[in-house]
C-alpha cells in the first residue's frame, strides 16, 4: 500500500477503533476515516479514498444492499465486505453483489493487511472455494431501486416521517413523497408498513 486512505463502515465503534489501530501500523496508510452507517459514509468525498471496508450486517440499509449505493457514489473504489458470519451464502452474496473481497472480523491482523494489499493491487480476496469464482446471475432486488430510493427506504424503515426524511437528506418534502410513492409502486403495496415488511422479506433492510 502507498499513502492510502481507508474508509471503515461499521456500526460498532469498538470494532472500528480496533481495526483502525491495525491499519495504522502500516506505514503506507496515511489516513483512516470511519462511518457508523452507509448513510453517514455517503457524506465523504471519494477523491482521496482508496478502499472501503464495509460491515455486512448493520441496522437500516444493510451492508450488501448498501454496497450498491456505495458503488454508485464512489464509482471504481474497491469494497471489501467485513463479517462475523461464516455462512457460505453470505460469501456468495458478497461476490454476487460485486464486492472485491470478503473478510472475517476475527481474521488476524496480517491476514487483514494482506487482503487489503491484494485488493488495492486490483485482485479480489474471497475464501478459496471454486463456487465463489463465478458471479451469479440471480435476481438482485436492490436493482429495482435508485440509490436515493434506497436511502429513503432505509429512513422510512426507521419509522421516520416524510418531513424527517426530507430534513435528513436535505431535499424537499415533495421529493420524498415522490420517492415513497415509487417505492410503494415497486413493492406493489399501498402503505408504508407494508413497504417495511416487503423490504425486510426481500432482505433489503435489517429492522431493529
């Protein structure tokens, strides 16, 4: 690595602090930035970010679906999924959604550093298993929504009103109403509560 800035997105402050300490031991990492959610991460400018480490399971817009939003915002910046899960399906999903790597949160420091170096050089870093070497063409529900609609959906699922969502996103309330209407249409439902249930069932949103 050479003078790189790493953005860590994880809702556990203690884990972010520990991971930052590991990364700071590498002389070539000149900056660590942290965010507790995908929404918070979107406030960063991407010009100086070399790589993103993204928690796979967070309240609100979760890691895998937030991945698409981040890819839209940060374009070609590589993203490595972080997870405490050892489920094969989670690794497959991360690969299918376009992540550049998958790391266990319990991985030793040298393994984390090695994975980051590989991804920064243009490679991918997934568990060594042939079933992960081929991207799935399975339906991805996140593709039905724009990045802004996913942001609105995430806040809607937190129980926020249109006015509160408009304030959080710094947009007009009428704009939020339009997005909510589009979300209901995609889910083919008539109420916000039904949209929340549909989002949870499709794995788009993790509701506390």
